[in-house]
C-alpha cells in the first residue's frame, strides 16, 4: 500500500513537472532560454516514457527530441541572434488574444478526443481482447522478438516508411534555404581529444543499438540518432562537413532508407505476398536490411539538418 502511494506521488510529480516545463518553454520570450527549457522538457519526457515501460520510446525521445532537436533549435537561435546583431530586421508578430484562446480551446478538445480514443483502444468492450494482447500474441510471427520493432517494421511498416519520407522532406526544405552557415572555429586540444574517442564510441554504440533492436530496446531510429549525434559533435568541433561525404553521396545516403524499403516491398509484391508482407522464414533478415539502410539514412539526415544547408 505504501509502495503504491509513493509511486502515485512520483507519477504526479513527473506529470506536474512536465506540464510546468512545457508552459515555461512556450511562454519564454527569450529564444535561447525557451530552447533550454524545451531540452529539459524532452529529457523529462523520456523519464515519463521509461516510467510507462517504453524504453525504446524513451531512448528515441532523449536522443532525437531533446538531444538533436535541441541542437537544431539552438543553432536556429544562434543564427537569429547573429542576423539581429548584423542589423537585419527580424519581425515578430504577436497573435491576438482571441486567436490564443481559440487555439487553447481547440487543443483541449483534441486532447480530450485523443484521451477517449486511447481509453477505448486500451480497454475496449467487455469480453473483447485488448489490442496490445493481440499484438503481443503475434510477435513470434513477425520475425523479431522485440515487440516495438515488430510493430514499427512489420505491423505498421507503412507508417515507418512515411516517417523516413517526412525526414527527407524536412531536409529538402532546409537545403532549399540556401548555403550552410559558417562552421564553428576549430576545437582546442581538450575538445579535440574528447571528439577523438567520443565519435568512434557513438558509431560503435549505434551498430550495437541496430543489432540488438530485434530482441531488446533499440533499432534504426535510436541507432540513427547516435550517428547524427556524432555528426553534430564533429560540427561543433569545427569540421565543416560534420563527417558527411560529398553532396552526391549524401543524397544517396538520405534516400537509402526509403529506397531499400520500397525495393523490398515491391519485390515481395512480385512474389505474390503483398507490399511489405514478409515471409515467415526471411522476415528477420529483411527487417534487418531495412533497419540498416534506415539507420544510415536517419544519421545522415540528422547530421545534414544540423549543418543547415548546402555547401555550394
């Protein structure tokens, strides 16, 4: 009884702090402070996912949401501050109170609808099997033993394919803004020594996360985030290309995830199995091939997004 009470108190603190960080980040008038609060929000949210026993999502949130997402926002805040210092006009438009209240009311309605959908999905009608139980029962047929990987790349592979497309489209938008900003100054001896062992460690850990994702928390998005983090560290250390190859090779890497996904899906269709309907005997290796290509694509996309533009 006391144990359950302490868990309830802990959960209330988690939720209360999460809401407070979100409100503080949205209401902060200073961009850098807002970004730092956003990073804290992402790290705290990863604790919430861990408390919900979703370590895969917690890893992705900490690495992509808080880490790389925060790095991208800090780079944008830095660029805005530099443009303001150079005398360029930055126009800030304030929304009317009516628009703000309307947005808040619409968000509350959407949140209520989502809560109702989640409740119905988790509990369902009396006497009917829960969706989670149905998914877990079919995991042995998916080709992998990790339920999250089986959901992402077998049950709902279409969604994962479209997520890779969203990442590529976002990078196309960043590249369309023009040339990349000037890189940081070359790192000093201390940072150079740290980069020399941190970057290889990140690459090795990414390979481990990719391989272990079939049976434990990990997978393409976590591994790709670590590769992207290695690129961010190289960029911060003064490497203009952030460890990325030339532009032509970058384009091939970024499209690799979608291309392998599509080729495997079309090959399975040609074999009469349906698009991304993996055969039982080869499902594991086909999923590993998709995840390997996706890892390289995600890592290159995130690193290139941090660079912030083309080199030409």
